[in-house]
């Protein structure tokens, strides 16, 4: 679904792709952020010698985001966090992407994550007789997030 100039998108559904595995049942993504340091450069101007402060772009900052999905028998989150807990970071660090989908299922935008790994996995509180859907929240930490250039 192509957006027309000036249109905004509706957050319909989200997906996570890690190592070629698609998880399309993500119901919420929060904290996804692209950020970099700011370097202050202080000098005197060449023309009149006045004190000048310039702000320059610095290094990318690492970030975190939280993915929420309904509890299912899919073990991919469990296996991923287990690698990090056991210190097997060569298997835990993965490149992937978070994709935003339109109601017709087409991809609207994609954010690539570099060296992401599962920091924590949390289940919603469970109460006997409750009719709320059980969810699991996976917190990912990543070294870099950038929009797909494709």
C-alpha cells in the first residue's frame, strides 16, 4: 500500500525478521530509536574572534526496543535469550529488521537492526480465571538501527 504525499500510516501490524525467520505476530513495538552523540566544537570565529559553539554529529548510540506478542508455542524468543544468558554471544547477536505492515499485508517501512540480542523476556502477570490474553515482552538491545534504504 503506497502512501500518498502528506499521508500518514496507520500502525496495523509489525514483524520481526531475524536470520531469515519471520515473526509476524508482533502486536506492539516500543522504544525503537535511532540516535547519535552530539559533539560540541568550541572555537573563535575567524572574522571577528567571537566565541562560537558548533554542534557536530558524533557516533551512533546503541539502543533498546521492546517487542510484545501474544503467548504461543513458538520457542524462538526463548531460544534467543537462552544464548545470551549462557554467554554464547556469537549465536545471540543477530542482524535483523522490524517491519511495519499495511492492512493489506504489504510492507510500509523497515528498520534494520545491527548486532541485536535478547536482553530480557517477560510474561504478563497471570491470574487464575482472568480472560486477558497472555503476552510476552522481549527487550532487544542493538548496536545500530537505521531505516532500510531499499
